[in-house]
């Protein structure tokens, strides 16, 4: 119940854009809309005063942990000492607010900076012509591989920079595009990370695989690590992938990666759930295993084997030539036939061993999801940029949030983090048209608008300014800035919207109607595929 309350407070504070430390216990309430959420069902019968008192206790605990305790604790996990503070904290991580963890994490990241301001940032040169039209001729030409080759000889210490903040953030490296003159470094860096994520989730690179469940419209568009033996070159690419995860955390640029929860569980060192994770990743195999586990007699087993034989997955029994049977083999996620035990191709599935067969298939899939060789390379890359002990207190969902943010845009939060320049005001008619048009956008169009305006598809859903400090620096790319267009020639309705992506600045003409504003905005976001717009 405490864990459910902490998760609920995390979501409430995200909605209110404040930290739990600034939330008064009397502001804690269960909205009627929350009653449908299974995550808070165990709290529904608790008196509201008891909930508020319990929140006050958790609030006090988190303040104590953040201020006095966590900065002094050795968080490195060890299998040897099951009663170490790190091991006990890992068991109790559900009692710690997400904001508490992020605050401590940010302090550690800023304390482990290894490249100071007097050292020049590494610079890599990318050739946009290699990926023109979105079709990459070979994986070696992708931005991912171009960057991996050039950064292979750069010490990882040079990539460990302070957390991005303010209007001119420091990033791990600078990007130069062949044949293009770009002013500022932020827009090109953010565009690079967006393009790399697009490549990782495409057929141009083989590091990630679309999860089998997506073939039947479950977890559509979700990826897992490709479960196959890796070459040395692939190991180096996976190491670079891990580095990019750490670089994105230090840069506070949410990566548009859609990975299954099993990836994040393995990354933070959490065990997979044999039922839930198998069902999420491969619903067809899950159903296949369940059929064998739920068989009640040999007649049902024979009928199931006959059904499988009709799908060309079974062969005839050596004892009874006309009787179909399954063998101890199964297809891997990459499509190869795998023996589930020594001489599995010659071992039929019978009543006595059908449970062993079902367990062997489940274990095969779980090994593929854990993918220890690939995950070891990724963790090594991640650990060269951020201290891995920071993952001890993070849940898989929190690690995903810290790395990838939220896959949708909160317009109210964006509006609260917008500045109006050169005499513009929120009450100006064309500004009202602007927000009215964005409210009519779908989430897909809003993501395209954000990509057009600042060269990243996802933006942070939290900002240090919520702590209440008067001079707190915003997390980049915030704040969004709206300014008048350059020059005054021609009718406003005939002009187009321009942006400066490094500054997250939109130069907005004074369009005369909502319809024209909507048309111009849609025109702008659909041309965003231009390699760089600012």
C-alpha cells in the first residue's frame, strides 16, 4: 500500500508540476477518475485522513533520506552482502519518491564531472548525404555507426559533463555536418540523438528487434535486444549504445526509444517475471506454453500435437508412424530452430515430459530476453558515463522515465514554460490562435511540432523551476520562446513560421485567423524531415 501511495504521489506531482516536498498533505485526495486505476485499488477503502498522515510520514522519510542519508551510503550492489544498506535500500526503493531519487542522482552526476569548462568538447563530423531521403544504404553509413567510429578513440572521461542547464548547455560532444553551417550546438546535438534512435528502431541496424507480440498487435512498435551471439564489432556498438543512454541522461534529452519493460528490468538488475514478461514479449509463445501446461490427459496432448502438426510444427511419432508428436525443439526469436536439450530433435514430447518441454520453452524465451552478453556490453558503456550504483534505487519504470521521458506532450506544462519576447503577450490574438491550434493537434502532430521547434521529439516533463527557487535555471530546451518574425515585409498571412532550434524559439507571424494558423503550423511540422532547420 505504501508503494501504491508513492506511485500515486509521483503521478500527482507530475500533473501539478511540483515536488512531493512542496505538496501539502491536505492536497492529497483520490479523484473519482483514479478509482478505475488498478494501481491505486488497494487504497480506495483507506480513510482520506489516514492516507494524508501516511503521506506526511513518507514525506518526512524522503526528506531525511535526501538530506542526510543517501549522500553517505555506498550504493554499489553486491551479491555477497544481502544485508548491506544497498541491498536493503533496493528492497525498499518503492518507498522513495521519484523526485528524491532524481535529486540525489543529479548531485552525483554533477560531482562526477570529468571534463571541465577549460577543456574543449570532442567534435565529430557527420555526412547527412549518407542518409538522404531517410534510406540508409548500409549500417556503416548511419549516424550511429559514423559517431561510434569517431568516438571510439575519445576517452569516456571526456564525455562526462555536468547536467545540462540554462540557455547554453554543455553537451558530451559537438556535431558538425558536412557542407552545412549551423549556428549553436544544441539543435544539431538533439537532432543527432533523434536520428540515432530512429536508426536503432529500423532495419538499418540489427541491435534491436521488434518484439514478437507486435505481430498480433500487442505492444506494437516495442523493441527488445536482438537475442543472438554477438561479434566483437557488435559488442562495440552495444557499448556505444550504453554510452548514448548515459549521455542522454547527462544532457537531459529524452530519447524516443520504445523498449519493452524487460529491457529496463535487466538494465537495473531486476529479475524478469516468467509469466508477465513472456506474455509482453511473445504472446504467441506464452499461449503455446500455457496449452501444454493446462493439458489434463494424454488424449488432449495427442489432440494438441495434431493441431500443431496441421501448422507444420510437429512430426510423426517414431513408435506410431501415423501419430503426430512434437520434438524438443522450438524457434528462437530470430527464427532459428533451437534444441531445448541435447539431441532434442530426436526426443518426442510425451505425457511424462510435457511439463519439462513447456518449462524449457519458457526458459529459452527468458534467456533471450535477459540476453546477458548484449546487456553486459550496454551496462559497461552506461557505466563509463554515469555511476552504475545510481541504478540501485531506481525501478525499471523510473529508469525508463529518466532516460526516455514520456511519449506525449503536456500542453499545459509547455504553456507554463513559455516566454514571450519583444513586446508579445499571452493575450495577443495570434498567440491565442497559436495555442488554440496546438490544442487541436493529435499527440503525433504535437511530437512533430516539438521536433520542428527544438530538434527533439520528446521534452522533459519536469523542470528544476518547480522547486520554487527564484533564480533556478530551466532544464534545456525550456523555456520555449515565441518572438515576432524577422523583418516586416509582406502580408503576415503569406509568411511562414521559422524556428531557431538551438534556442527553442518560434518566430510567429501575426496570422489573421485560427484556420490560417492551423494550416501554417501543419505545413511547418510536415517539413521537419529537412536534415536541419536551424
